C-alpha cells in the first residue's frame, strides 16, 4: 500500500522484497478482516472510547480517531478502484471478531495483494524481488540508500533513495501459525541500527491459537460465528469479546489447573462458505488433511507470532508515518500499533487496518519528503564499496559452520514459551536474555555457504535483535498492565503508565520512557 500511495504522489518508487513483493508476506495469508467504522451506522466517539478503554492507558484517542475516519475513506477509494471486497446487496459485508465493537469489512487477501501489485506496476513502481536488504546507508546525516544482495545469485545490490519506508512486517519467530513464519524482524533491526526508536516492545508477544495437528489461522472468525473452546471436561470457556492474548492466557490457566488439553469445537460454525472465499489456503489444507474439521472437536495450542499480526510493538512513528530518524518511515506491522491498541494484544481486524492506514501515511509523506529534499552534492554521495565487503563477511568464514538456522529455531522455541513471553518473571527474563546474547555471539562467529544461507544468517541476526529488545523492555516494565503479565509484579504501577522505547546506544540497546500517549510523547 505504501508504494501505491507514494506513486500516486508522482514519486519514483522501488520496492524490494526478499521473496515476491505483495504476495509473500503475512497479508497475503490473512483471514481478510479489516476493521472499519462506517458513518451513520455507529457513532465514531463510541468506537474511539471503546478502543481507548482497552488500551490500559498506553494508546491515544487522537490516533484512534484518525485511523477510523481515514480508513473508512481509504476503503471507499480502494473499492472504487476495483479492489476485491465482499459485498451483500451492494453493501460492504461486515463481520465481528475479538475485541470491543469489532466490525470488519472482508477481503480475499491474496487476490487483494495481487491486485495491488498490478496497480502499482501500472503506476510505474519498480519491483526488485528476491533481494534481502541488510543495511541503511547514511550520507549528509540522513538516510540515503539501501544495500543488500540477491538471495539466489548473490549479486550485490545498492539503491540510493531520499526517503525510505520500512514495511517488512514484524518478527514472528517462526511461530506455528499459518502464513506468519515468513517475517524475521528485518525492518525493526534496520530501523534500530539506523537510529530509530522502537516502542511497545514488551507487547511484541502476540499469541493466537492453532490446531495441534497442523498450522492454521482464522480463529477470530471461527470463535465469533459459532465456534467455541472446550476444556478436557467438555466445559465451554466463555471468552466472547476477549483479546487474543487474554484468550490464550485463559487456555494456559485451564491446562495448569489440570483441565487440559483444550479443544476447538466448530460443529456450530456458521460461515463455511466465507472461509472458502477468504481463506482458500486453509480450505485446501483442510481438504488435504482428511480430518473432519467441522464435525468433531480438535486439540489446539498457543501459536506465537511475536511482533507480527495484532501485536503493539514496532518502530515509533509520528503522524506522518516517519520514525525518529528524518527520512525513514515505517508502515504495517513494522510500525508500532500500540499507538492505537496500547496494551491490548490480539484484536481482530487491527493488523490489516493499520497496514492500510500507515501505508497511506508513510507512502504519501515519504514521497513529499523526497521531493522537498535537495539532491546530495557529489562529495556527499555514498560509497558502497566498503559496505559490499562487509555484508558478505559470513561467506568468507570458510573454516566455520553454518549454524544460523539452528539458532533461529532455538530462538523460536525460547521466545514462544508462555512462561517467557506471556506470563513473565524477572528471573526467567534474565535467563532468556543470557541465552539470546550467547546466540548472538555464536552467530557473529558462524558462516554462510551460499546466498540463501546468507539470507537466513541475516534473518537470524534480526530475530535475535528483536528478541533482545522485547526482553529488555519486558524487564523494565515491572508491573502487570493490559495484556502484559508479570508474576512478580501482579498489579499496575501508576508510575509506569508510559510507553517504553528501545534504541541503540553504541553496541547496546537501552530502554527509555517516551511518556503518556494522551499527553504527547517526548
């Protein structure tokens, strides 16, 4: 979306993706819920207050008002352009989900993303697929380009740009949730290393629910339209309207109380035809699995997606979608959704609504920033020669082993533990931090044997960086607030009603208070 809105401002736009832009990320595999307030059907003030109240003091009414009003107008615009939305009698079909006043318009996201790419091509956008970006280059004190490599050929890639938008998704830690295991936090690491602040990182702990048999998605639709969770005694868990992390915490407590495993019962689910339209990948999985998906109950378990999906964590942005570094913008799961959700994790429709809204902000304003920024003098133009040698360092470690994939799996196993990322304590956080630091050192000393392994090496570097930021932020929030739970600090602390930021200082990450959203951030 950011590319489209930038191109509409007549900017020269280049999109880089380590796979295939538009259809490789989580959006293409999403269940298609886009949170959408419609004027005349519900008072805007009622929506704003409902979402503000679940944010535990960490979100902003102004951001909520802007998101809801702007997204309604953007959806009308996209509909006029032919983007696919589900309709009923000529009107947007809306369905409910998890959270307060959740009403979402629906779109088949793979078709939606493919249509978006086609329109971008018509607008003159250039796509460079299979390119892994490794670093943002500065010149004259501002971001002025990107470097990376082609993940198949190993060719060095360098691009100059007056404005850069990071829209790489979040960091899923390879969690067991369909379509989410493709994002490794590259944008968050790139932003940090460029000097941008991250925010809400302790809330980068989104959990969903998946079948134990194989990775699934679409839980909010299943539960909102006739599905239910049962414990081993056959008792229904009454969780209507709860956020995703609140639901998973309740499931974990049932198991701890000896009433596990937990089952999903879809015998009363009423929207099977809609699943076929909106989630064709899941429909194919079900068909191939041979299981009676809707006819009998199935065991489920927590599916960790980290900062991806409906988490709050990301790069801290202003009302133009720009980070704390001039010229560096962020959109989608790369930008901090905490500005609208605060401390509430796992609300339906939020992720796609935020992607649309921040894509609009970042695309439009990055294009305008680039137009207003004078070209560099020849003496200030970046030199890419030194950087070319640096990014290929792991390929030159001939005597070392390739261990990046093992470290990535180990990090996923650590961060997905509910006693590390859901129900926390200082002792466990410190133990996890020690393991992350050890893995970082092992990675730096390890090798990659070809461009594909080099991509995994950088994915692992990004994932470990995000893990450290999450754990450090969780260590500093010595309280329980919203969907952040500390066993050793079970009550809210009024002095911590502040957004926490993470930034790089030398070779270390530091945590600072950014202030209360309603009072304005520092």
